[in-house]
C-alpha cells in the first residue's frame, strides 16, 4: 500500500476516534482519546510503527483498531517489552477465536 494511502487510513481512524470521543461526557473524553492516540506522536510515526508491526506475518490478520491500540501502548512507553508481547499475543488470539 502506498504511504499516502497508509497516512490517509491512519488519519481517518484517528479522526473517527476524535469524533466518537467528542460525543462522550467530558470526564470520559480524555480517557478514550488517550486509550487510542498517544499524545505527541504524528500520523507518520504511527504509520512507521504499523509497518514494523505488520512485517511479521503473524500480525497481518490484526484489524487496524487492534494494531493501532498496540502501537499506542508501545509509543506511550508505559509497558515493558514482555508486557507488549503478551498484549500482542492476546490480540492475535482474539482474531483466531473469531474465525
């Protein structure tokens, strides 16, 4: 997929999160946004991290919302590498269980 398409896709997802979050009560707004978008990172940073994630064939079935959430956790730097891998394994398993 061309980079411009990836940027548009990720930007569209982030815009959708912002629109949905804007309809929530104020006390929930930041929590929802922070769950899906790491502050201080560009769409380009997300595209780069998603490219890295999807290089592994095991991750290719992941849906964008799951992959984006994983990248958010990674960019925030609040989880260890082992915790991130455990989360990723759970995401992969959720896809397998849906089939």
